[in-house]
């Protein structure tokens, strides 16, 4: 391609990228402007700007409780996922690599069943009896654990395939390390990026999950999304402040994780 042809092509690609970026960002910008507007009804621009909606939101004990409870169930589910999925993936990829195809099918089963259907089944199973957990955070943590599994499995599996696990283990054992020493001190540090990606994807999805939280616990253990649903009849400026606060928290968390995940050599 000549320089004369490359110029228009490069401009076209830039226009497409910026157009897609604008389509993604404009709704968020509109929500933010509405969240700081004192009044915005029959005019093109807001009548004025104020931060009272954010002050009202972050001084609301109910919101702070819902925010903390969402964090608790998400972090609990992710810790459970990491503790269970990492050893499982190591054993499968190192000792039984032929089981990977079967694991791919099993791990995607939570996505094959609609959340409403799964919730009804969980209500029947854990609504009464010795394992009555409906309305408690424990059922939500267990449910979120299964939802996070596909994200965790796929991201970590791709990372394990990229580092060539068997060669890495064989080289470590030739240098005198036991299997578990090699797994903890050699393989695990090489899985940092894949694990971080899995955690970020899972957390972003679970923190915004509504169906399971609404059906299984509802107001008995109010999460952030349930709180937002319950406040839908309040001021639109207030609910916009909730949405922007949620987005800003996830954005800051992602930025901090990327900073911590950078290679020290860079």
C-alpha cells in the first residue's frame, strides 16, 4: 500500500475507532451530567449543577450497607473460586490434559441454564430443611462462585497454555524442586496476569449481578443492584448518582489492578 493510499485508510480507521468510543462514552457522560444537575426537564441544558445527590447518596446508611454487602459476597465468591479452581486446573493440565475438553463443557453449564430457572431450583433446594440458606449471603456466595467459574477457568487455562506448564515443571524439578514447590514458587507467579484478568472480569460481572440477588436474598440481604432497583421510584438524579458511583468504583479498581499487575521491569 502506498503512502497516498495509507493516509485515507488510517483516517478511516481513526474515525471508526473514535465513533465507537463516542457511542460507548456518550450515555455515561449523559448519566453523569444528569447526576450533577439540580434540575433538567424541559431544557436542552441543565438549569444548574450541584453535588447534593452524591452527598445524599454517600450519607445514606442503607446505600453504604448495600455497597459493603455487595463487596462481601463478591470477594467471598472470588476467594472460593481461586482456592478451588487453581489446584484443579493445575492437576488437570499437568496430570490429566485429556480431561480439558470435558472440563470445558462442564464449566460452561452455568451459562446454559437461565438465571431465573437456576434461582427457582435453588429456592426449592435451599428454601427449607437442614440447608435452608435462602435470604442469607451464603447462598449468594455459592451461586456467584458457579457464575464466576467460566471466567476463572478460561482466563487461567489460557495462561497455563501460554507458559507451557509441563516444560516449566520439568525444568523446576531438574533443578531440585518438588512438585508443590514448583507449583507454588514457579508456576503461580507466572499465572499472575491470567489470575488478575479472571478476577477483574468476574468481579465486574458479579458486582453488577441482579437476578440471583433479587430472587434469592432480596431485601433480606440487600446488595447494590437490589438497592438500585428498590430506589428506582426516587429522584432520577439520585439513581444516576448511584450508577456513576458504581462505574467509578469499578474503574478505579481496574486501574489499580493494572498498576499492580505491571511488570517491574517495565
